[in-house]
């Protein structure tokens, strides 16, 4: 698994596309700095699924206080957060 920013963003976007598809939405147009909850591509259950997947896929534990727009609100923020947690940034 690559942990460079572009690869992380691609993996996360692919998961969002998968979740959105299950809800009948097309999230392929999601951009790096789009605020994920504001796009309407996934609902609150989808957001929880995304966070659970993110923790599992990248083998990290996210504290409740860390679940913020600044840390997890965009593809870019999620990639930055992960790199910091893994000591890569």
C-alpha cells in the first residue's frame, strides 16, 4: 500500500464512490478539496462506514475528538491526517 498523498486520496475516493453507488449516487466527480458531508454523495451512515473503513484499511485508531472537518472533511484533509498519524508528514 502506498502512503503518498495522491494514492491515499485515490483509495479514499474509490471507497466513497463505492458507498455512494450503493445509495444511488455518482461520486466520480468528487474533488480533492470538496467537503465530503456537504456534497450529498453519502449520508450520515455512509460517513460512519467511511470512517470505519479508513481506520481499518489504514490500521489507525481515530479518537472521537479527531473526527472533524479539518481532519476528515475532504480527501486532501484525510490524506494529510493519515500521513501525520503515520509520521510521514
